[in-house]
C-alpha cells in the first residue's frame, strides 16, 4: 500500500538522536503546563478553557512575534498546501483542548489524562497497522505496554461510573484521537513550512477557535504582573516551545514512537506537582514513573 509522499514508516528512516531528544523535550515541557495552569486557576479563578485559550493565543502571538523580529515571516510565502496544513492543525488542536478540558471537568484530571494520554499511542499504532499496513516493531509494542502500565500506576485512577463519566471518557478519547491525528498528519512535511511557522499560526488560529467556548464559561485577563508572567511562561514553554520541538522531531521519529514518548508528560507533571504544589507521589506512582522511563529507554535510537 502506498503512503503519502514525505511520510515515513517505522524503521524506514533511522531515528536521529537530536529528533528523539526534541520529542522528549516536548513531553517534558508539556508536563509543566499542568502545574502552571493550576497556579493560574487558583490565583485568577479561571476556568480550564480560559487557561487553554490564553496559552494558545499567547504562544502563537509570541512565536510569530519572535519570527517577525528575526525576519523569518517576511521571507515566507505560504502555499495552498501550507495554509491547509495550518488550518487542519489549528482545528485538531482546538478539538483537543476543548475535548480534554471538558473531560477534566466532567470526570477528573487523572481519569481524563489517563484515557487521553493512554489512548493516543494505541490509536496511532492501530492507524499505522491498518492504514499503512506497517506493524509497529516488537520493541515498540513492548515499550507501549510497559508505558501504559506505568501510566496507570502513576495516576492511580479508579474506574468512573455514571452517564456523565461515560461522556467524559468519550471526550477524552476524542482528545486522544485529535492529538494522534496532529502527529500523523505532521509526519509529512510541507515544503516551505517549518515547525515554528506552523506552530505559530496554528496556535493563534486554534486559540481563536477555543476562545468562544472559554467566553461562555467566564473569561478575563490576569489581574497581576505575576499572573501575566505565568501566562507568558505557559505560552512559551508547554505550548510554543513544546510543539516546535515535537513537530521538528517528527522528521525522523515515527508517529507511534513520538506519541509513546509523550507519555512522559504526566510523569513530569507528577514530579513538578510534588515539588511545587506539595502533592504526594506514593510508591505505586514512583514505580509507574520508573516503568515510563524504562519504556523510553527501550525505544531510544541505537547506533
């Protein structure tokens, strides 16, 4: 079966160490978003969708402003294919943000995170197997199983019950599908559209898509300089910086491996929450974190 031009099958293109590290950096950066968002919610009494729209708009604006200052935007001529890629990525990112954070409110942070982060690599692996007819390597499958077990131990989530809980799980799966789709689509590079420009425009447009939902639940700007600082850091680190690193890493890191590495996000969040917010990481959580680290070691690039 033929593949889209520019896409690579697992094992077809050797994984470059720098791309592998970029995806790891993205996962770690994403993990800071939960702590930063929690601090902002506590201090400003904002809804989660308001925080999501702020981080997307801020990340997109700051990234585009930086690209403009160094003269990158003046030399870019966006083709029709590039514009389509930007719009599709923006839409999928908006779907992810709205679905995930609505799931958080409907069930819980732990359940929504477990379903979303856990389902993403499974959905991508299924897509790779069924559509591309390329089964993931045995090492990747083993690492995926170990990582999912580690994720369950880390989050320690009880099974939700009730109609509302069922809706929350469905929304979390939808978020997982959106994130997986962003990963799969962006394996294929569009000529003239690099990761930074794609991220800047996509998040600015995606933030505008999320904004109406945020406004419906009460949206306001931060009241203090410190809280504005939190918004800026959220826009730069777990948003602009993370996605530029992730999308750049997809040059040689297969989608299934990339999404598997994103499982480090909740581990980073748990460690930061323990140090910054005083949350407790018990023995099972520590074991889960060790299993996640082991999964990363298993899929690392080898010379």
